[in-house]
C-alpha cells in the first residue's frame, strides 16, 4: 500500500476526521492568538498556562470532573486574574513567571496529597490528536469565531495596544479591559490545544505561524491573515505527512511550522515594522 492509499483509508476513520477538523478550526483562531503573544511580548505565557492546565487537570481528576474542562476554566481564570498585575509589558512577563511557579507547586502538592495518578495528568499535557472529542471541537470552533471577530471589531485598538501600550492609553483605548480579554483568549487557546498537540507543543499552532507572519506582513491585518494562512498550510501539510508516514502528528506539526518560520526569516526585513503603520495612522493628530 502506497502512502496516498494509506492516507485515504485513514481519513475514513472518525477519530482521524475529528483530528483533521480540529486542526482546520485551530488554524482560524490559534495563529491569531500567537500574534497577540508576540505583540504583547509574553512568550512565557505558554509555559505558565501549561502549568495552570496541569493544575486544572489534577483538580478535575481529584473531583471526578472532565480534566480538560477544568484546565480550560483554570486557564481562563488565571488569564483574567493575572491581568491586574500587568501594568507594563515587563510586568506581564513577571506576572506569568509568578503564575507558573505557583501553579506547578499547587498542582504537585494536590497530586501528592490526593493520591491521584500523576501519570494520567501529565499524559494529557503531551496531547493525543486522535483522542479529540466533539467537546474539544466545540471549544476550537468558538475560538475560530471569537478571535478573528475580535480582531475585526477592535482592529484599531488592538493595533495601538500591540504596538505601544502607553500610546494606546493616550489614544483613549481601554487598555486594562482589552488586556484582560486578550489574556483570557490566550489562556483558553493554550488549554484548548491540549488535545491536539499537547501543551508542550502548542507553539506549532500559535507562536510559530505568528512569528513567520510578522516577518512577512506590514500591518496588523496582513499579519493576522498571513498567520491564519500559514497555520492552515502547516496543519494540513503536517497532518497529512504524519498520516502518510505513520509518524506522531505533534512533532511533525512543530517541525513543519518551524521550517516555515525559518524560511520566512530569510525574507529581507521590511523597514516598516509589523503593525506600526496601522497603529500610527490611528493616532489622533495633535494639530
């Protein structure tokens, strides 16, 4: 049986179809979340939310509730709760470091005291793309609608905030509320990707497409479109390659996304950086 026939047969299986649908939905929302991560310069957020997700998973196992649902709720609350600590971009990174330390300590303590099987909790962090459930698809579908809709609805405010926080304040943007909303979306997106690639490989769906798009795009709109397009190509190519050669999809997705990001960085850097054009054009003139 050649690789093409093998892919065709595998695509007839329901778990494979669900996994493919999850990757297509994730390409619409998660790379845009990566644009937020890059713009706010909160790279540690992935690690912080990974630890918060572990805490939610441990709590879910202890209470006998869906661990992934608990991880989603824990990440959403953590994203909202950490926002007041972030008065400056540097404060965001510091707050994420604090959150990461507290979350992993609480998760390990809970697992030790409750006697819950720690292997089961950590296994979810590695992901299992063929174990995607309808509930997971529903979360990804909501993100696929909400994240692009937010970027369309508040495009000017987002361009200002992601370009310069102080400039956004001076321009009348509700920086604190918008930051809370963005952090909640980022946190939920990281938790929502657990079933697909696992929290440890979530960069393939979020950060790497955004890094490549930022290198190519010239405005927030173009970067957003490029990020989604690159995410779609990466997900489709990586998933089909994994099926064709019987490889684990998560690492393949990361390698494909990383290769695209490296190729994008070979493109000569534009003098006009990222969303600066769209942000600056939205600032009211002092005259």
